[in-house]
């Protein structure tokens, strides 16, 4: 069963989802800046910055998947799972902000003339985006749980159908 779970979370699938999210949020950022700001930003800069956000999460998804599958929210295990996920939330948030900050520093140095203070930007982004980081983490955990519960439900239905077929066969004999 675990082998099937790992195939669902292929690196290519994670990369494609991150790319789609990065392009969509980059386009949204470009439209927002174009409509509301006097300081226009080139499309390539905004898309690149948004891609770094989602690619940074893509690098962390395997760890979040591991957490979601090893600390599941079930009837008897949810308090333990909640503690571990709350701790993991801060670890993954710090790791994500560090990755995204590093990538953004490289992009801003290469594509703009702005100066970049890594530590200041990291602190600002960590506290400013903590709510969004939490929602992203919990969304990944929720999707993993939903997919796993759906798969388990299908397996139970298949097992029940096989048992019914065996019962009908035994009754015929």
C-alpha cells in the first residue's frame, strides 16, 4: 500500500503543480502591481519570484507527506498528531522562508538593482506570511489525508465486493 502512495507523489507531479501555481500567482501579482502600484515590475521578475515561492514548497513536500502519513489525524492519535504537526509547521515554515528568501535574493540581484538584506527579509517574511505558510502546510496535509482516506475506502469496498463474491460462490457450492 505504501508503494502506491509514493507513486502518487511523484517529483514530476509535484514540480508541475508548483509550476502551475507559480505561473498563476505570478500573473495575479503582475495584474495587481499593474493596477495598484506606481512602481511597475517586469512580468519576468514577478513570475520568477512566485515560482521560487512554490518551488521552495515543492522541495519540502516530501517531508510534509512523510509527516502527514506518520502522524495521521485519527480517532485515537489526533492529539499526538496535532502536537507533531504544530511543531513541524514552524520547522517547515522556517525552511520554506529560508529557501524562498535565498532564491529571491539571487533573482533580485540578477534582475533588479535593489539591495537585499537576507536576514531582514527572512524575519519580515516569516512573520508577515506565517498565516499563508500555515494554510499551505495544512492544505498539503489535508489533501494527503483526503487522498489516503479515499484510497482506503476504495480498498475496503473492493475487499467487501470480493468477500461477497466468495460468499455467493460458497453458497452456490
